[in-house]
């Protein structure tokens, strides 16, 4: 199953929700949304910096990842950014493919 890095930045409303219900409640909510999309939560961490949460989820496909991002972002409590993660083997396979490309000015 494909893996996705989902990074989240809470709005003021989201921060108030975390303070009220706690961090483990947010982890459990992320696990539930991943499961509802046919996937599972692999890791969940809070962090300092521009992003409040870094999580890795397994989801069936890009459409499922997009559905999660659209739904979460629409809540207004959090802004998520989703990155598709590739295994080393997927990069090996990509490196073996041949594609036509002409660089700018070439």
C-alpha cells in the first residue's frame, strides 16, 4: 500500500482543540480518518516549527490521499500538506525507465 507523509499546521481553532482533548486524541482521530479511507496510521509525531504534526499513513491510492486532504483542510482547524513517499525499489524501477526529455534551451 502506498505511503504518504502528511504534515499538518493547526489554526487557532485546531490548537484549542488539541489543548482541550489532548495529543493522543488527535493521534486517534488521524488513525480513524486513515482507516475510514481504507488505510492505516503508521507514525504520528508532534513537532516544533512550521508544522505541528508529522505523520505517515498507508492509503490505498492517490485518490484516497486527496480525499483525506480535502476533508481535513475543509474543517478549517488544520492545514495539511501531503507528500507521496517512494521506496528505494520504486526509485530503482524509475531509474531504469527511459523517457524523452529536452532541457530548456537544448
